C-alpha cells in the first residue's frame, strides 16, 4: 500500500478501534463500581473518556502493525485493563460474572448502533459518504470481533471469568489456574498454530473458526435486525 492508502485506511479504522477497546474497559470499571468495588473509580478509570484508557502499545502501536502486516485488511487492539478487586464486590462470584459481561455487552451495543447508523449514509454527500460508510462497517466488525474474542472461555478473557463464576467450585478453581498461561495459549492459537498449518499444507486457522466465523454470523444477524438485509 502507498502512504495515501495507508493514511486513508488508518482514518477509517482509528475511531472505531479506539472507541471499541476503551469503552470496553470503561464498562468493566463502571460495572465494578456499581457492584461495590471502587478501585477503578479511585483511579479515575470509571469514565467513558477514551483517552483515560489508552495503552500505547495495545491501542496505538499494535493496531497499526496489524494493519500494515495484513495489507489493510485487519486492525485490532486492546486498552489498559481496568483494575478490579473482586473481593470488594458485594457478591464476588455473581458480580465477577456481571463485571466480565459488561465489556462485551457494550461492544455488542456499539455494533448495533453502528449498524443502525447505516441508514444515515445516504444523508452524507461527496467523498465523505464512502469514508463514513466504511467507518461504520469497521465499527460493526471490530466491536463484534472484540465481543466474541473476549467471550472465549479462557482466563484472563472475560469469557474465562464468566466460566469461573458459573462452574462448580472444583472446576472453577482448575480453570482459574490457567490465567497465567491464558495469554501464551491465545498467542499460540492465533499465530503459531496457523503458521504450523501453512508449513505442512493444512488450514489450521483456529482463530477464524472460533472468532471470525461467529463474528461474521453476528454481523449478518445485526444487519438483518436493523433492516439492512
């Protein structure tokens, strides 16, 4: 891609990614605060101001790197995790589930809003119309991708915390012990397993099977929900 194409693609994805990852974390902090833990509140993290949640690597550098590495087809990232003291929650096991769900829930809501805003695209004129439509499409996709990815039942992802809160105690303890290994497992599934598959001539894109396909299904469902399909 040339510089102008890169700049245009970044401009399309920047706001959707920034809002998706930072409001995801803000929702965790807000839910924890309402359920009894004021850790994030005292640190000024219970706010929907995205600049309070920016992580220099995860929110800025990583999305740009992925954009360039994928030839402009993919941008993804994360914000600074909101600190939550689960012992400070009024009902720790139940409230841990609610705090975990809050992040993916706001991403799902943002995706629905972005999809509904497609009805306003004809109201925009000139060259801005294409940019506006692409930005809305990016917002739907990245919010759904973030929601689905985070709901995988593996700590420290939100889905892992939900599973720990819902499983019988013995199974919950065993799953919780995987938290330190969770990120290495995720990185292996996303990068190493597909690379091995390419080396041996097999399609082992586990990330697409577990995250991409459900995201694509949800995208179609939401567009139908708002009357666009």
